[in-house]
C-alpha cells in the first residue's frame, strides 16, 4: 500500500510542477514522510532503495508512461520521499559535449549514492541545481 500511495503522490507532484508548455516550476519539494506501520513487528529500518526505485519506475511506466529525464527524476524524488527515503534531485550540464551545444541531465541521489541511473553523472555533468535532501 505504501508504494501505491507513493506513486500517486509522485504523479500528483510531477503534474503540479509541469506547465502546459512542458517547462517545470519547482517552487516547492515534497517533504520526507515518516510512514506509519500498521502491523506490529513490521520492520521500520531502512528500505532497500534500489528495490524502491525499481518499483516506483514500474508504477510510473504504468500510470504516466516513459518520462523525460527531468520528469523521471522528479517522480522518483517525490515517490522516495513519500516512502520515507531522503532523496535529492540533481540537474547537471554536460562538461564536454559530444556535439555542441551541451546537454542537461537530471538524476536522483540518496546521500552520495546516485540511484536513478548507472551513467557516471558526477563525472560527466557539472551540477547546476539540486533540491534539499529533506524537502
């Protein structure tokens, strides 16, 4: 049930910040929720972030289709935060473009770990924007 609520909240967040012209207005970020445990004895420790990202991506594809890198990263940040995982959004500009002009790419980090892509984003892109980790 936590995943379903997280995916719904992430979808609402992406839809609320994306304009009709395709631009994003990032005036606010979702806060990190503290999920309530319903069953006694259920673990409340750290969730497997990789599994959470995989499940959120699956829910995203079913509900919103394939998103551009910015939309994808926004969805993951909102979903992870709704699941109680502190995640931050990062936007970077390509350091050395293969063909000019330089491109931009967005990714998600939990602490220092990049969780949304296997690309070497910190080595390839200069970070130009980031959200706060705790919302």
